[in-house]
C-alpha cells in the first residue's frame, strides 16, 4: 500500500533526499495508524503535531488507507 507524506516547517528536516516540494511516497505493508507512521518517520515525539489526511484535520489514532495523503505540521504561531 502506498501513501503520500508531506512535511512542513521544522519537520522538513526529516524529508528524504528524493522528496519533491516537501512530499514523498512511502510503501507500507499494512494499514498503519497516523501514530505508527510518525514513529516510522522518526519525527520527534516532543513536538506537537497537526495532522491532515486528504486535507482534513484528524487525530493520530486514525488508520491510513491506500492512496491517502498525510500532511504533518508543527503548531504554528505568530502574527498579530
């Protein structure tokens, strides 16, 4: 099963070298949860994450399916 992962802001440091526009495909054998994917990607556990699946915000215990696009952001702050 293949999913697309997009990493933003400080998480871009964890992109593989072949990533294009902060996105890359990943093959997984079973339908993992978002939390399992985050562990596989070795993202820091101490940084909170905002996760979108196919453009919709979700929780980390949701199961991923073939063809999903997962976007992961750290919380954003700033502005006035």
